[in-house]
C-alpha cells in the first residue's frame, strides 16, 4: 500500500491508509554517539542549546551544523537520519506532500536522501492542493499552514480542479516564534509574582518550555494556564489567563494580515487552527475561515493516488488535482445538510436562540461550534472549531443539544 509523507517541520507525518503511523516535530539534539529527534529532542533542547537543531528539514543542504559530530556533520545528514526512522513504516512506496515554496534543488536532495534510506518515492504533490481537493471552498482561497519558523500562505484557484498559483512565507510567525513569545510572557509573570526568573537556569527554562508546549498541543478549554517550576527545594507556580496568551499570539498573527491579500476565504490547516489566538484574530479581522481536518492532506492524496504515482518512473511535482466537492458560492451556505436548529429536551430552537448562540458561527462552509469553554461533540472534547452536521450531539454545561434541520 502506498504511504503518504506530509513534509512539514512542525509535524513530519506518515500515513498509510487512514492510519497516521508517525508524527514528530523536526527537532534534533545531536550528541556524540546519539541523535534525538522529535519530541524527545524538543523536551531537552533548552538544556543542550548548542546541540539543538530545528532548521534541517527546511534547509536540506550541506551547511555544517554548529557542533558537528561523526554521524551528523550537516543538515542533510540530519534529514537522512530522521527519515531513516520512517523507512521501516513506509511499505511499498511513498508519495511526498511538500510545501509550495520547495524548489527543484530541494526536491532533488530530498529524493536522493529517500533513496539512500530505502524509501521508494513514487510521486510528489503540493500539500496545499492535496488538502483542499476534498473540501467545499469558494473559487479562490488562501491556504495557511504553520511551520516551525514561518507560516506559509498558498494562493489556490478552485473550479473543477484545485490549482496552485503561488506560495510565500511569512517569517517570525511560526510555532517556535509563538512558543518563545508565550514563554517570555510567562517568565515575566514569574518574576513579577515570585521574584524568580525561570529563564535563569537551563533546567527551569526547559520545564517552562515543556509545559507551554503541552498547553499548546492540548485542549484549550481552560480559562487559566497553570505553570509550576521546581528549582532546588523550591516549588513556584503562576496562573496566567489564557486570554493573555492568545493576545500575545495575535501580535504575530497581525503580521499575516498585513501581507496577505485582503480578499479570499482562508483555509487553515489543523496545525494553524489549533494555535491559540490564530482563528479568533483572523475572524475579528473579518476574514472568512474554513478549518481542515488533521489528515486533510493524507485524505486528498489517497483520493487521487493514480494521478500522483509516476507510472514511468519520471517523477514530477503535481500542482493541480481534480476538486471532489465542486464550488461553494461565496454568498451561500453549503447544502441542505446544514443544521438550522438545536433540539434540547424535545424543543427545537433556532441556532441563535439557544444557550450556545455565542459559540455558534455560520459561514459559507457550514455551521461551526467555536472552541472555548468545555464542550464536546458526539462525546469528543472540542479543542478547535468544529463544523456541525445533522445529528451531532453537543454537550456543554450538563446540557445536550442535537443538531437538526427544519424545512419550510
């Protein structure tokens, strides 16, 4: 079975069928005789700053590492070693979904490394194009995906096919930049409230980074974020409003708004959508959002595998694919499958006349439950905005609501 590798340095992911078999950030800590990758590396990187690397998947070249060792002297060596972890999981062959800014030279390097580690590449595809092929969207969209050091914006045209027009990077808006901003904000709060600077020692700094990382990656339904630092025989804690952390992120999101085209629906990858402050700031600026599933790229690839796999061995980068769901007009809702009411205790009320009114948002892509205070849909805790379908059961505050549609 053909596997899919989504090449993103925030989440280097491998899928086979509907199963995600591997996902890890492009972090590496290089020490003599040992190289750590992914979360294990990220969780010790602050204690080994000279040995930490987080740009090798982006650069993919022979530039030397700051502290080279025998098994890894340059960035390409780290790409080789990291992909070697995936090689045993790939199966027969692999389609690589790559960012829109990747160039031909980088594709050549990536192909050569894959061949060295035993990964049989059968095709390349633009990741933004693949992600949008199975989603109803208007005719022109901007696809936003977040990486470690930047956010990538891809302009796509959509009719009977999804076509990549151009991509560009917005620097200093990536995950690492946001993480640093949140850490600095919390460190200042520690100094103000406890007279202790957690950035003063590598161990306490690492504790702080790990806890903020866990908060970002976890469910965002707490109004306060609790951070605890253990240093020596002292245990210090602070609580900071999640709204303050979102506000800190919005300062960087504003950079996106400054450089993006002013019109066009924004299609957010799941990585981008779950960043605290991202979706709310974009909406408050009046932008229409469409939020994708975490496996949108893999689903798009799986739906078009015959078009992606090279039959004659001559690999090419696919930048256009059929659109499976047609065009969604910019002034209309999706279809007659969109809920209009919520049923609670046998009484149906319009969406805007229920206790969930401030959590419901109607867009061209359907009706969405906006992430916020603890809520679940069909028993699953909502951590990012969730599109509601007919029959979905929303539970919040001890009350359950069923999404239904009333016809005239």
